[in-house]
């Protein structure tokens, strides 16, 4: 899932998703547009088609007219695939469409006849019997802007218009904070971690569930139990990155910490590519104060290794229970990477 963390200063936002649904490819769109500063030219009939190589995308139910608005400069999505350009037909033609008319291409935007700024637009076009690969589309996130509007195209991944708060990061350019709070996996009788009274994190051994850990990605991926874990244990957490993004993390919040206290964080980990991840401890909510670790690089290999990090808490003066421990993948991960983590322990060095 991709989150729109960069659209707060625009009047109109419209999101287009191109995804596989069963045996078809569906182009769906929703949002609104602000037509101020655009020039109405005419009402015209458009077809449901797209030219990925040229960044054009059009959708209209059969026989419906569209109002055409001219922009001051060309407006189109970036190249999002070869499409049909390789066989000379140039446009991929949809099989059926429903909902509001919408189109973007060259120097024109197409909206429903009589459309008023900021009214909702939604609709879809079905390309029957197709896959993203057969249509020669390239997975990714693409944006284009005109006047007061931003249009976002996502090929092969879901997108939401949720605007989260910044991610904990004392350095400039904070990343979005994960907002989703997935339902915990059922775990009627989890196996306890060794010395549970000393381990501050819950379920650091991932024997049957990842709860209360949570996973967030603004690309595409997942976190789930994989078996076996290190030392042939019942499980470890597997973080899969299918489409990389700027914010990818596995985290646990509500961690209780003492001020100016030395702690030891230990965990076992590896990745299929040998690429690294990073680890942080911070306040869970704004202003996301650094509580002692800020994206410490963990040097991974393709085999299980145990890592130990010793640090002293900072940034607060009395006991807190709002800490967030998180493993950060966005700086290093690439599509197809798989990260395995097990035996996570956070303990004070002097109980």
C-alpha cells in the first residue's frame, strides 16, 4: 500500500490504480480536480484506452462526451511501459468502462460534461483477459501535475489517500509515520520468550504470530511468520519487499523505558540478498524524539547471525511507555528482498 504523504498543498488530487483482478487488468480512479487556471475548449467523445509509452490514459463509458480543458504546458504521466507501441498500434483499448469520464494526455485533461471543480470523480476500465505483463506495463508509482492538481498513477500496487504524520527521525526530511494498526493474528497459546520479565519487547521470538509487532510499507510487501527460525525454532518474522518505497518498517510501540539507562538490544537476522537494514528507538508520536538509537546500520549476510547493540537512553527525564523500536528497511531494500528476524530482546544491562 502506498500512502499519499506529499499532497497536502494541492486543491485537486486524483489517484489512478492499474492492477490485476482475476483474469483481467482493471484501471480504476477516484478523486477530484480543480479546473481553475485551465481553459475549456470543447465537448468531445473519447475512447477508453491508454498509451503507456506516451503517458496517456483515457476512460469513458460508451457514447459519453467529455469536457476538454487545455493546460498551459503538456500534461501526461511519465512513461509507464511499452504498451502497444512495439507493434505499431500505439494505444491499448479497454473492453468495458463505467463511472465518470476521465482522461489525461498531451496538453489536455478530460472530465465529465458539466463538471465543477472539486466534485468527486470515479470510474474504471477493464482490459479483459490481460495481465500487467501482457500489456507491457511497468510496475511503479508515477505522478504528473497541472495548475492546482496532482494526479498519481500506481501500476501493480494499492494506493490510499491517507496522509500520515512524520516518521521518527531527528534528522531532516522526516519520513511518513505508519498509521495502520492491523488486527493481531490469533495466538491462543504463544510460547513465552526466555526470561520474559527481563525482555522489554513482547513476542520477540515470533513462534506463531507477529503481534503485537506491526508492519508498514508505502510500496508493496508484507510481514509474516516463516519457519523455521534460527536454531530450528518454530518461527521467525519474514519481511518481504515486492515494491520498494520510502517508508518500510517493522515496529513495536508502547515500550517502557527508563531515562539515562544502558540497554542491550540483541536479535538474529539475515537477508536473501545480503542487503542491510537499520534499527531505531524513538518516541512513537510527535515530535518523534530519538530515545537512544537512530537508524543504526546492521550489517547482514545471507546466513543467520546474532547482532548486539548497546546504547544509553536519552531524550526524556522520567519513565516513559511511549517508545517505539523499529527495524527500518527503506534505505537499503530493493524489490525482491526478503529479510528474516528472530530472537529480538531488549533488556537493561543492569536489571
